């Protein structure tokens, strides 16, 4: 799921939820909700998170799609 992928990328980047949320202009609590797959981000929010992580939005979406196709 998308939240799982965002968490993996964040951890690989060595960022805390607090630091990523600050870079992406959102609260840590909201980022946590997204990472726990309790809500899905808008495209604009996903783009801000991906930009803060230094990855392209389409790459994250492709990873999630590839995982769901294998299931």
C-alpha cells in the first residue's frame, strides 16, 4: 500500500516522521495517518511528500502498483 511505501522510503532516507512532515509542510500526525494507510493523500499532498523525500511521484506509484499486481 502507498503508506507502507512512503514509510520505507522515509526510513531509507534516514528521516523521522517529524522531519519529513516539516519538509513537506504538514503535521507529523497526518503523515502518521498516511503511513498507517488510514487515509490516502491527495495527488498534491503525495507530490509534496515525494518532493521532500527526493523521489518522483510516479516512481512511488509504480512501486505500489507493482506490489499489488504480484499479490
